C-alpha cells in the first residue's frame, strides 16, 4: 500500500481581546476536514471554557487584557501599542516555528503582518468586509469624551472628525508600521482598513449582498458568515417559555456596554413580550422582571432561532446569528467603530436599527422594539438576507481558498 497523501498543515492564530475573534477562528478550524488538513490553533486561554472540546491542539499565546483593550477603544487610542506588537511577534514566531504550518490564518492578529513574513509562511487575514479598503464606509463620529463637541456641536464635531480622520487612522497604524520597519519589511501605510485586512490573502466573513465591496483584487475573497455558539447547556427554563408572546433575545456580548442590559430588561418589562437574555458574565442584575429569563450564556443561534427580534451590541457574530435565522436586529452600539460599520450595512438592508448605548433611555429602547415588532418590513428584509447567506458556506469557501494559497 502506498503512503497516505500528506495533509495540509493549517495554523489559526486569533487575537483574544474579545471573544468574537477566538470564537470565529475556532469554528473555522473546526470546519476543516481532518482527513485533508492537520489543524493547529493558538490563542489566549481566557475563553477556553466556552469553546468546549476541540478536535485539534491549541497553543497558548498572550493577548492584551480585555479591560485594557476596551479602555483604549473608549478613549480613541491605538488598540495595540508598539511594545505589545513586539511581544506578539515574538510569540507568533515561536508558534510558527513549533508548528511549521503550510499556511497561517489570523483573526485580528495584526502582528502576523510582520511575523508571517519573517517566517515566510503564507498568511490569510480574516476580516469583515466593512473594514475593506475596497468598501465605501460612512465612518460615524465616536462619542468619546470630546470637550470640543460641547463648543461646536455634534455636526461641527462630525465635520472635524471626518477632516482629521486620516490623521487619526495613521496614529492607529503607527505601532505596526514601526514593528514592520524593525524587521526590514515595508509598511502598510496610514489607513487602518489596510492594517485590519493585511495579509497575502484576505478572507471576508460576510456576504456581498449585505456588505458590498468594489474592484476587489483576486487575493480578497468572501467566505460567508461564521456562526458560533458557546458550548453550554441549555438553561432550566428553556422548554418552559410562554408561547403566547413574541420572544426578544438580548445580549450585549463580551465587548458591549455591560450596564445597558438592565436598562433593556426594564424597558421591555411592560411590553407584551418574553425576553431571554445572556449576561456574558458581565452585566450585573439585581433582579429580572417577570417577563425576563436570564442566563450567563446562551447558545446564540438557538436563541436567535426562537426570537422575533434580537438586541445586541451590533457586532457581526450575534448579528449574523440573527440574520441566519431571518430575524431583525436592534443594536445598542458603543464607541466601537466596528459595531457602527456593521450596523450601517444591516440598517441599509432594512433588517435593523441602531441606538447609541451611551446614555440610552428606556423609552427609546421600548419605542424601537415596538416599532420593529409591529412593522413587518424588518422581518422581510432579514428573511431575504437569510436566503443570501445560504449561498456562501465557509465550510466550502475556506478550503477552496486554502488550496489556492498553498498550491
């Protein structure tokens, strides 16, 4: 008998500052056929209890503490400073040397722009298409503590923000450009979108019907939405939910405004709905209203599948769980630009609405929920996107890309 053909060795490396990137990478790795691929992964261990038993080895690396990441995000600071990226590159190179992959796939691990080049390993960057340099984004003014806004007003501040945005983006890319230069590599310029999508190839976990791009080069590809849910048991109340009222699924995830979930529950307490909510271990609830059922974590796809409306922070993971079930989304978005860009696409497609989480009032949440449940156009738009999502299957699209890269 002849020797079995060698499997392609694939290494996934994910940034662990939020659950979204580790979850997405872990699910993509799980989708690969073990008969064709020898899969390895590397990320921070902080979310291991939610990932369940994985069918591949995981190497431990460090990521910036989530609290520090969110602090920098809230202040408009670069999310990774130069020293952090230097340490990331060292850890990346150690894992690359140990695994010796044929290809490395990174999710928000921007240090791979340097380490993969140094190790001479082909690099696929996982990103959302709303960060693509080939998109047409409308960047919203983030509500940082910005004293000038009190003087010139929001419209004036927005105009100034757009005028100064190229300088701000360049500030965010400076640490990576410094690290690239230290390794004798060309820089990525001053556009933060180029930094987030920098790889030999770029794979967008979106669909063009929702997040279009224009004049994409051959190395940029859509692979479809990645659906992941935590490996947790269903709560005791799961099979006892009332069936005479619409269900609203609410979660602010690992990077939303934790203090907003109690506001949501209070806002919906007087509506004829049943609320199922996940705190993600962050929101502090003294008591839940009678119409609310609460767990620390829920299987998001299952929860969205039972809901008539999903309330989340506007990030793509929960948004896609909702749209894959044909359910519209109400986002309570924080200062995270990622959430606003994602919801710009969802709202433009007619399948969602956005409120700013900062200072959101109960009556605003109640009014938005009522409007979205009573107007069928939101559900119709979400159902149309559900049909479009079925065309792009990561389980087929990612292997096709891998074979092209390593051929």
